[in-house]
C-alpha cells in the first residue's frame, strides 16, 4: 500500500484522483457510495478499491496508467467481472479500471472473417454483430452476456468450441494493449500468418491484466452453419463418451460443434430440478453426452447422429439416445449442462475446480479422484461435467464454501491436482489463476517456468502497477 | 567476439571445446574440414562457425549451453537448415548446435490425437508416424523432408493448412526448451486448455532460437480424411479466387484442405517447364487456383468441386477448371505451385518476399505493387503465388540476387512493405526475420513492440548467448 496522503479520499492521493477526473470526466469516476450501486459481478471483493474509473478510449486508459504509475497507485483492470478465481478483486489503495465504455465494434470485415472490437464489447454483442454476416467468433461460453472480449483475451477463455476452433488465444489475430508505463502496444494485424518478430501479444493473452490492459483485439470469425442437430447420449462409461466424441469428430457430413459430458450426479440435479425426462432414456447413466453437429442440412445432420448412435450401440447396447427435434428441445438439453447455478443455490460458494486431463487419462483420473475425495469426507459426491473433447473437466464439491475447513480444502486440492502437470494436464484449464490459485500455481508449476514468469513480470511491470497479487502473486 | 585463447582451435577456447567433447563425445563435435563435408542446407553461411555440435539429448544441450555461457561463446541453433532469411547463419567464434540427433518420436497418443517428439524429427517423419493412426500434424510445407519440428516451432512455420488448422503456434500444445543459462523449461502439456500462469511457450515459438533452444514439443494431430479431390480453376481476378475460396470454406460435404493461388507469370514458368496443359484450360489466366477438398468419399468431394465451379461460372463465365482424376494428376497440379526451384535455377538467389495481406486488400496490394516495381526496373515481372485463404503471398523477383544493387533492393522493399503493418498485414508472413530482415523489422515495427522485444531478449538472454544478430539484431 502507498503512503497515506493528508488530502486522500479513501486511500488514494487527491492529486491522482484530480488527474483521473480531468482525463475521463467527473461522472465516469465512481467513489464511495457510488460504487456500492454498481453491479460487482461474481464477488463483492471486485469492488474493494476506493475508486472505479470508466474510461472510454485507449488513450484515456493510457493516461490513467501513467498517472497511476507516477503516484504508485495499483490498477485492477476489469471486464465483465465474471471471473471465478478472483482475477478482478481489488483492495483499498487501488483503483479499478473498467473497460465497460470501450464497447465499440470497430469494424467487421466479412470477406476476411475478422472483427476488430474494443475490449469492453461482450461476447454476446460480438456474436450478434457477426451473425449479420452469418459469422460467429468460434468461441462460446455460458457467461456470454457479461463476459467481455478484453476479459476473455486476458484470461484466454475456453468454452465449448475449443476442441475445434481453439481457445481465445487461437482466435486473436491482433491486439492493442496499454503497458504498465502507459505506452500503447499496437499490433492490430488481421492475418493468421505473422512472424515479424516475437509475437508478444501472447504475453498479454492469458496474463489476466498483470502485464498490460488489453484495449482492442482483432478476432477471427467462422462461418455459422445453416443448420444444427443435437443429441443426448446416455452412456455406460468415459470410454464410451470418448468413442462417441471420436465418431463425432469424423462425421462425413457437417462437423461436430460440441461434445459436453455430464456425469451422473450433476445430471440428476439438473434433470431433477428441470423435470426433464425422455421416453426410453434411463436417468442414471454414469455419463451423459450432449453432442451437437453443424452443417448445411438438418436432416442430414440427424442422419449422422443416427449413424453415431448405431455404431456406438454395437459396442454399448445398454446406451440410449435422444435427438432434439426443435430449438426448444435443444435448449432443454443444453440447460441440463449449463445450469450450474443450481449447485450454488444448494451449496453457496461451493468449491469448484477446473482441470485439463489428457483424453487417455480421464477415466483413470475420475476413478482415482472420487474415492480419494470420499476418504476426505464420505459425504463428498462432486458434480462433474465438462468439455470432453478437449479433456476439460469441471468439478464442483457438494459442500458450501463456508463449511470447508482450510485443511479439508487443501486435502481436496491435493487429490485433484496430484500429478496433473506431470501427466500432461493442467490444474487450471480455463478459469485462470487470479488471486485464488496463486498458491496452487506455485505448488505445481515447473520451477524454471515459474521463475521465468516472475522475471517477465519484473521486466514489464517493475513497479507492480498492474493487478498486483494476481497470477505470480 | 570473445578474447582469443592461446590454445584456441579457430576462435573457440580449448577448455570450452574439451567440455563439449566430454559432453557429447569427440565424434559428435565437428570442426574444420569435417564441417566442410556436412550439408549446409540453404546457404554455406550456415556453417561459418568454428564448430558444429551434434548432441543427442536435452541434457547434453543444456550442458553445452551452460559451458557456452560460461565461456562467452555464442550458440547458433540449427534444425533442418531450410530457413530462407539467415536465421541459422553462423560466424567464427560461434558454435552451431544441431538438433539432428534429437530425432526420436517420443510417443504418439492416438486417442488424444497428440504426438510428443524431439526437436530434430523432420516433418515428414512425423507425418509418416502419425499416418499409421490415420492422423496428420495439420501443417504441411514443401521442405517437409528436411524441416524439423524444432525448427518449425522456432520459426512458427505456416504452410498450406494454416487457414484451417492455424500456424505452428496453434499446433503446439506443450514445449520443452533449454534457456540461455542452461536451465530446462519443461511444459509438455498435451491439452489445448491450460491457463496455469503465463503461457511462456509462446515466447519460444517463433523466436528463432534467440530465447531458448526448443528440444521437445507436444503437437496436436488431426484425422486424415479417407479421400481427397483436387481441382485447378483458371480465374479472371483475385476477387474470383477469393470468391472460390469462400465457397470452398463452406462446402457442405467434407472440408477445404488447400487453396493455393498461382499468378500468371509463375504459372507460365511452371506449366511451360513441365509441359503441363489441359483441354479447354486457357494458359493465360490472371490467377490460377489449386483447391483441394478432403472427406470420406472422393466422388462426393468431386461433386462439391463441381458445384463450386458451377456457382463461380455464373459470375465468371470466362473461367475454366480441371479436376484431377488420379494421384498422378493431383501431383502434377501441385508441381505447378510447388516447383519454385525453377525460379532460382533461372535467377540464382532471386530476391524473395513473403507478405501477409488482409484478404480484402490483396487485389489492391497487387494492383499497386506491380507497376511500382516496374517503375523501379521496367523488366521486373515478379513471380507471385501463395496461400490465398490466409492472405500469404510469396513474391520472387525475376532477377538474380547478384544483379540487384542495394539501392534497387531497398526501393523494392519500400514498395512491397509500405503500409503493410498499418493496414493489418505483415511484411514477414512465415519466413521469419533471421539476419536478413532485421533492418526491415526495425523499419516497420511498432516502436513500442520493438522496444518490448529487446527488453524481453535482455531479460531472458542478457549475455546474448543464443543466436546473436537474429530477430532483434
């Protein structure tokens, strides 16, 4: 924390606040009670800072950062405040810089299949704008209405299409960012092939705002298929789900758009709460798989789903399947996967984990972890679901956050994270490190990699102006 | 250059050479005449160094780097020596470290569609190994027989599939590299989703060996289609070629595997030399386009190519098309695009350029550049071809390198590189910077980006041990 100033409002120097007011206008700088009226997003800790600034341009952000660096005021950048690991939490003595007003879709180049947008544009806004040209961003996630492109770039967001189109890092062609000294890194190329020097945009992608504030991005778009078809498969094992995924990846007509696995405990919760059932669909399969295909013609896509079913059925005759025959039915199937709020309503702040496991190890991983978790607490029956085509599993404990002692929490992490890095996986697949996972990163990272991370942070942000306490700690 | 040692062999200290001999064995350290017998690759300047070391493991490379750092001996890493911009050239006082003996395919995980390989494995060797599981690396280029995975990672190779599967950066899931202090960066994850801290492998990808020596990589694989179909379209304009590409990207059955444009001057050269012609195919189209589709059934793919032809024909009735009906015919079509040797035999060391142009600007770029080049020298009629789906154009002057004065060369660069960065393109699409393009990078890069590049280089390789004079200079 910086030294107290006699004329400080909260913990921030008055001269600094005057600077910010001059830069962005008084009405765009919120302090005290005015902050309390804002939507803090996932956690009230996001608004622990004394002030929240709403600049409207890259230049205004650069001015704020220069002034913050000069006054030694730490800056916490925020997008849609949907992050789950405390990447946007702030404290007294800090200022939040929100990208909410950087909400312009700068240009869509339909013939290039590229969009250039400001950081505060939500995923949903980009999806809507792109859809006018039958294009889509190639990335999708449930928080699309709030999550911003800048936040998704900064956290290297994943979602349901990553097995096909890559994660956010693979969608970004060009980037503009404000560095910790207030200079503007400008690299808004719109081409996939660019080897003109080190590709430093990848430092800012996934750095959670600790190395620079992303202000604009050029995003690769993909054609929207004319039709989709969606099925739910009830399957006896992870092996069967992986086999289904493999068949989905090699359909002759169209392409696979999603392969989402829902293990029994979470499926029981969502299907029970939403009173979902279907004739001949046994409600208690070990693994349920939502598979979506995209292509030119719905009927042909449904034929493909039928073929996948037939091929699977030969090996797994105990399986069953439902094919959605309307958009309503499609939405109902997706709700079985996406309505994670049901968990948190039952178990407030339930501890959630987000791991990547190489596909060939998923079955062994789950088989090892469940009994080990139950040996910590016999009531544990975690909710398990995820993006099976890329090995990304979400594990949410059936326990309120407040009920978990630090010892139990550490024991749970030890079970879930053991050997993950060594076996080619990752203890953080798409949620990031933020402030919550710093200790786990230190505990599991290759020491050479972690040392290099801190060296890079020091080289770019020696003054620790940007998002202190996050990622490297 | 380091201080001369009284007992030096060439410019290298004897104690250093002893270290290397002890590490890798005398027979794997080549000096003097023994170097002259090796294949230097694209240019004899690759072997300007006093010694060439052939280590066989990551650990041996780490030992060499530690000793080189201690003795102040610069190290030039080399893979297949196919680079076109002098990224592997070396000088007296330096040692070359070749990855040739790191040629093991460590493991292929067919169910994960991932291969872990050592850096010296050639692309062709990986393609062969993956094909046993009906998989392919998702990247392909003409120098596949010599280019190594380590070199392709270090140069962020592009090639013909980048519009679909991304460049090498998008194929790398995990990486191992030796850092300039001899420590080993180990991050061999095999999952696409991984946000466990800064993703520093992207610093080494495309850094041309200036930040670390890549020793292993986990590479994403893709299913090989059961069938392919290939056509050549003769088209009146770039606009028509882009329209064809767009149709290819949205085929209902199968998928587009390649879209390669060959402008008239290069097409005349290759079709003339190889005596290629086809009934009803006019030899003098402004743009010729090779389009390949992949999928389950050849006949259906050819139907798709037929539909693309019919749709294009409505707008461009002057066009014509040839569909390959055998693998021999397919290979003959590809030779029209890939036999660039014909140029260099006619014009030794002909100056070649490799730019990325946003798709919507290709037509304007070509239309501007050709007359401007001819105003420098009226005999200029450059060979033009490239990967049109991602805007990557190769431009080779019809002039021997030796015939071009430095003034003319500078004027040519000024024409070809003008406004490229500002308009969202890149003056170096897939060939890199090496030693040849350092001045052009300095002249065209965003100054903030270039300054950050040098700061990163200093933070990681303060002693300038690795590949000095390349990329940042």
